[in-house]
C-alpha cells in the first residue's frame, strides 16, 4: 500500500506514513491486522522521535460479526455534519461491495466511538479478547517501550527480573511480531535494537531460557537426523526416539519426523513391546503413549492452521479485487500451510471444472509469482499481453539485454506447467497459445540477433 506524506503530529516536520480510512475486512482480510498492528495510521517521526496514531476518520466493517464501527478524531475539530460528509461515502462503499443477501440491519446503525482505544477494544471483544487480556497486552507493550528507552544494561537486567511474570509465550510472540513489523516498515535501527534486547530477554528470564532450550533441542534433533541421512528407516527412527535424552528432545524429534510416525511405525513399536522384557516393556509402553500424545497435539494444531488458512483463502476469493487483496496481504503467504490449501483448492476447482473459481485461484498464484518473480517473467507477461507480433518485436528490442537462452527456457517451462490444465480449462489453453506465439517470436529474434553478430 502506498505511503502518504503527512506532518508529524508533534513537530510538524513532513514524514511518510501509511494512511487508511476504510478497513473493510469482508473485502480485505488483511485490513484488520494493518489497523491493530499499527501498520496503518501510525506515525513514527525520525526528527522528534514521536510514535503514535495519526488522527484520521476510520470506518471498520466486518460482515461476519455484523460490525460497522466509525471513529472521528476529536482533534480534527469538525462539526457533526462535516464528519458525516467524510464518513458517509466510506459507508456507502461498504454497502456497494456487499451482495443483497448480506446487507443486514446493522449497516443502518453504525456504532460511533469517541476514542480510538474504545473502538479497538470493541473489535477485539468481538474476537473474544477480554478487557483483562487487553490490559495484559498493554502492560507488555509498556514494558517493552521502557526497556527500549533504558540505556544501561544492568538496569535492563534488573527490570527483566522484576517483571518476570510478564515474560511468557504471549510476550515473546508479541516481541517477534514487533520486530517483523519494524523490519517491514523500514525501521532497521529499531529492529536491530529489539533483536539485541531479545537476547537479553531470552537469557535473563526463566521462560526465555526455556525457549532458548527448545531452540537448542531442535538444533540437536536436526543434527541427529542429518547424521543418519538417507539411512533413516522407521526402525532407525524408533532407535533415535528410544535414545532421546529428554522429553524436550523427543518433542523436537517428533516435530521434525511427524510423517514417519504412521501406522507401520507404531506396528513396529508394538511388536518390539511384545518381545521386550518386563522392565524394557514398561519403558517402551511409556514411549508409545508419549509419541501418541505428541502426534495428537501436532495434528490438532495443524488442523487449526489448515482451517484458518482455508478461511483466509476463501475471504480472498470472495473479495472484489483478488489481486489487490493478495498484494496487501503478501506477508501472510510466507506460510507452507496456506500454500498447501491453495494447491488443494486449485486441484478441486480443476476436477469440478469450476472455471470461475479456478480463474480466481490462478489470479492469486500469478500475483504471488509476480511479486517474487525475476525480471524475465515480467518480460514474458508483457509478450503475452502484446496484441500482435510487431508489438512483441518492439518489446524485445526495448529489452535486448534480457534476450537469452534462459528466456526461451522459461517460456517453455511455463507451457509445460499449463499443459495438464488445457483439456479442462479453456483459459489455460488460450494462455498456452499466447506463450507459443511468444516463444516463436523470441526464437526468431535470437536467430536474427545471432546472424547479425
């Protein structure tokens, strides 16, 4: 999303910030995270150090939870009729985006808030986040800010000891998200300071030391499995589990080898239990219970992730502008579970010959590919979009340095990827024809270029 130039609320120096007024999560699932995560409407001034919300009108909409919330900053000092003129068109946008069957009574009764914080609390309350949870989160945020403002290492160490109760899973999860947000918004000094502080928190707190211990167990488990390499069988995996020095190591090993803990594996373990002496049998039975419990926990966690990923993809598919929503939520696609769900949905749409749905899914994939694609892929797209051969020749002439054998190979690879779909998908067949035309023009251009040398 583009940045806007605004005046710092404190020193009035010009700064850039991401400013949004309409957060319609029914059309744009990532809008909520941009609002709650202080990505949008939040100023960070490099001149005076100010950090805080930007006073701007906000309309928040969630059709599933029947929320239509508005906030107009008192700082702007506008009369009610002027406020309505600014907020009204945003509400109209919300209404126009919704199909008739989803337009319900709540849309006629927007809930207005006098303070920004009360609106945020209402949004979180609808997600099941209580005031107590919010207070706890605010305490953690305040503590992080105090730590960042404290320059003396010994004072920070004492603060960490005194606030040990705050340093839990939620704290470190929040801390990681804040580091990621700082990196994404280009605040490298803040991100570096927080990364250094994270080391102090890991070393100086009980939970931090446990967390670091888990990292070390994962590293040790990876090393053990790498040493076995291609020789890792179910029997060898069982030996590794039996030799695990602690439950923490066992948990780390299971997290890395879940696919190997199938029916055949447990059958091998059961057979070994039946052959074992009484003392050894008790240990193996206890191991089996631990493994079953760990795999059950992992499967439930994966199921929850798959469900969340499915809902996320469905929200995007139902959005008015699929490509725009994908571009606004690009960071969420750095997730293997979402990639798996997307692949499954594409396969199902192909099997059902649901071309409209398949087209939207392909739009998601293409937007993701374009975001991470090499410049050559942009050139291929330009060739495909060209109206005729003369236009293609012109494009190639303007990008002569990119006309290599690799370009032809890339076009051939794209055709190979699309071929399985062309029988059932007319659009895939049409795209292959365009790629073939582009391929011929590229080859002709290369031959002409080689002959002239």
